[in-house]
């Protein structure tokens, strides 16, 4: 697209209260059967309408058709037993009951392709679809078959590549892989994480993105952030690897974080999807808050390579808060576009 500083949503938006319990991750559906399918499609229509109405340029499904950004994909794969559950340490910071890998993992049929086709038919704007990244998938399971995080990640990478190619075929413009695990398992990122991610994106003509954040605004994540000190420098180790990778867009957390803005310089040449909306606070940013964040980022990334977004998904928020934050994102980005236009006029 030709829009300067396009805006987008990183991942989830709150679901309507008639579809799922509000402000809750892994919230069970309130509908079933054909009613659930209809409800998901209605929620998707609403998500597109609200994004469009609030000035979001690259729209997404807001993850309205899935309960969770990782497990909904996994539950469609064979080789994973959701009845046989184990407690594991997720992202090395909190315990969760997860399904078990009991045999070879396989994708027997498309997972999100019909939903993406519906999204494509509902809007003429560029669309982005999110998939879990291989390392984050591995970190959301108990592996009783491969007995190797790396081997399982490569299996998932091949499966994700199958799905991504079919999403591309139905008109998805940007395919984003969510890898919050990249901010935790830094040695694995170097050893095999980036390579597995590239395998997931192999051969795609659609633009590819990787989203690396410090997690949803839930207590386990905010408590962890409080231990990271006055500067969060995990990106310093991963950005050089991603700058030389085949991934087109790098998505990072910024607003109200302790990430030094100059780390973006390590991505010079790549597109940067900058989180200018905080998902750990219900305080609604002003347009000027967003504009200030983008101004700082523009010291280290060219304007034609900057995309404005949220830090992470907003599923745990009240809907009115999330939507107001989208409006702030759009309004703040408009301020910077106008400043850049005035600057260009002055120079010419």
C-alpha cells in the first residue's frame, strides 16, 4: 500500500460479550454449532467495521474466530492430545496446563483459510493474518514424542508454511508470525529460532512479519517486566539476526516500555511495526502520546518503512478502551503524517 505510516492492530481485539466472556484470555464460547459460526462471522464484521471507522489502514480479524493466538491453531493438528494435559512453565514465567504432543504432528486440513477468505471478501483494505511462530508453539505444549524443542519447532515450521501459503492464496497481504518466546529464549533464537521462522515463511510472496513483545497485559507478564530493570535490551540480541533474515517486517513493543528506542537502528533496512499503544494499561493514550513515540522512532527508521501499531493484542481490555486506543493510534499517526508533509513541502 502507498499510505505513509500505515496503522494496524498487532493481534487480538476484545470479542463481543454475546460471543465470549469479556476481558478473559481462553474465554469459552457462549454459542455452539451453526450459531457459533454465525456469531464468529458477525464478530469479524464488527471488528473490520470498527478498525475501518477508526482509521486503521491494514485490517485484521482481531482474532475473533479463535480463543487463543497459539492453542486454537494447535488444536486443529493431529499428534496433540488436549485431554492428556501437563503443567509447564510458559515463557519461563508462569505455570499453565497445556496439551501433550503424543505423536507426529500433522496438519490434516486448513485451519484459518476459510476465515481469511471471509475477511478478504468483507473489506477492500490490505489484510494481515497472524499465526503463532514455531518457537512459541513449542513453548505452549508438553512434548512427549520428539523430546527436542528444536525438532518439534521444525515440524511446526513446515506446517505453518503450508497454512501461510494457503492464506496467501486467498488474498492475505501480510502474514505475521507471533514469537513472544524470542524475548525469553535468546540462545535458542540464535541456534535455531530464526531459521525455523524463516522456514515457516519460505516461498511466500505476501509480506511477512514477526511480532516479538513482552506479552499481554496480564499480571504474570507485568510482574516479569518489573524484574527486567530500567532498560529492556532483549531486542539487542535478536534484531541483528532478524535484520539479516528473510522476514520483511519486525514488530516490537515500545509504548510505555523500557526498550531503548535506538535499538531500532539495528533493523535499518527492514520495515518496523512499532507498538505505540500500551496494552498493559487501560489509560487511553492521547494522539500526542502516540505522535511522540513515532517521532522518536523516526530517528532510527525511515518514514516509508514505519508502521504504527499496538504493543500486543488487546483481548483482555474492555471493548470501549480498546476501540478508543485504536482511535488514538490513528489520530496520533495523522499528526506525524501532516508534519512530514509540511517538512517535505518546506524542503522542496
